[in-house]
C-alpha cells in the first residue's frame, strides 16, 4: 500500500489517498485488541459448555477477516453508493426483524436471533447503521427543501426498525437507535417542537418499558438496590477489576473469567481488567474515544449536511454501544447484553459495526469529484 503513487487513478489508488488512514488504522488496531482478548477469555467459556478449548477462537479467526473485508470494501463507496447500500441493508434488516418474530428462537423471553447453517443472525444490529445513514439523508433533504415529507420519512426510517426491535424485546438496541437519531435531530437543527415531542415520547417509552417489561424492571431494580435480586455477573465483573489492580495478573493468569458466563462477549472488558489492569483498560477506552472523536471531526469538516449527519450518526452509534457495554461492565448503568464494538466475540455485531465504520470511512473520504457528493 505504501508504494501506491499519489497520481494512481485506480479505485484502490484513489481510495488510499482519500480515506482517513489514521482512523482506519485505529479501527484495525481495535480489532487486534479484540482478537487478543478473545484468545484469552474464550477458552474457559468453551470448556464450560463442553466445546473444544479453542472453539470460539477458531470461529473468531474465521469471522475477523470477513469483518475487516466488509469495513474496507464499504469504505470504497461514494456517498451516493453508501446511501444505496444502506437502503438495501435496511430493507433486508426490516424483513429479517419481521421474520424473527415468527421463526426466531426464544432465549430468556426474547426473540432476537434467526439461526441457520450454524450462524445466528441478529437483524437489529444491521438495522442500526442503515437507519443512521438513511435518516441522515432524510433530515438533510428536509433542511434543504423544507416541507414535512422528508421529516416524516426520516421518522419512519427511525420508528419502523425501532418498533420491530423494541417488541423482541431488545431495550439496549432501542436505546442506542434513539440516541443516534436524537443526536442527528440535534445536529440538523430540527424544530424545537419536534425535538421536544420526540424527547417526551422517549421518556414515556422508557417509563412504560420499566412498568411492563419484567426483565427490564428487574435489572433496573437490582441496579438501584442490589439486595432485590441476583447480581452474580456484575459482582464477578467488579471483582475482576479489583483483582487486576493497576497492572493486572498477567495474560492467561486470570481466575475470575472462568466464572463469567459471557466473558468472551458482554463482559470481555472485565477480562482485560483482571489480566492487564487499569493502565491497559484506560488505553482501550482512550482508543475508543479517539475513534469516536476522529470520526466526529471528519464529519463536521465536510460542508455537505448529509455527510455530516450520517458520519456523526455512525460515530454516535459506535460510541453509544461502547458506552453501554463499558457502563454495564462497571455497574455504572443497569446491565444490558451488548457487545463491545470490534472487541467482543460475536458474528452479527462484529459484521454490523464493521459495516458502520466502513460507511463512516467512505463518507469522510476527501472529495475529488463533485458528483461523489450525495
């Protein structure tokens, strides 16, 4: 890649000299961090379910190149192509979300996955980046042309996948979707009346969820008062951080990871805390912060409102998912089963967030031709 001449007019040449190589390197570096942690965290989980010791490691090694390919491949797109890809992705995700209610397997009272060929698809993961891109285009068109049509279109692009995700129920993904759309509404400068109505609706929906969704009620109650129920996972997670201290026990020397049911997925950050300590954990958090801030800066550097809204929405998606995972692991918010982006083991989440950041890289490339702008 280093040998590509600046005047190279091939697709790869134009991509290399226009893509944010610093952001790309940070994302690939985070994937590398995830691989190390999956190698360390997953063997004890595999043994606990009577699978081969390196079952999850082998699967992750198979999934990781595909995820990296999706990220780099989608970063080659123009903004218009990115919008078209997001439209196709959202249509597929909505159909899969509907199908999940009929053929999806039920786990702990929720229908979120469709299983086929040894792979489980969680459609809501793919709906999130697609929604962020298409809602951004609708909001940009609303600001540019006025009228209520595009605003209603943006609301539908947001509300349809949100409703299908909420009825699974998947409260975490619903909250992330709402946070992303809320950020885009704020940046777009939509009427305060509209923003206020949406904010009130979000608060009301959260209140109803607490009242009528039993597992959400239980998690919030246990967060506010641990004596009201079982807090085993979060207790083990906090013990892992305490055991790791400043510099950790050392790679492979963790003990508590063997007691965490989701050590390779939702609680992988706790494994990092026990084995590598506070210093490495802070470095991982700093890498997440760098990626989010870099993406936001590149988004706001572009004068095209669609690109600004879409790229910032994707950055918000990446950051919100990280915050939910880290907050749950550290008992700063009620526990929620959400993977740490590009770090945790998991096919759907890994592929979807790779696509999301590929879209962000595509949108924030330096524009050479005016027709590239959507």
